C-alpha cells in the first residue's frame, strides 16, 4: 500500500477501491506499513 501512496500519489480512497477493501482498512494497513518501515530503519 505504501508504494501506491508514495509513488503514484493516489488517495487512500483510490487505493481502497483498487484493492477491494474498506477505506478504514486501507488507513490501518498504511499505518502498519509505516510502522514496519520505521522498525526496519532503526534496526
């Protein structure tokens, strides 16, 4: 999900629609992806 947002500049709503998930689910997954990236960056 993070690549969709960062590289393509797509909105959360557009990402959710393309993946067939709810907008809230897309927000949650993006949050988890960002947290994972922070963990990797600090390792």
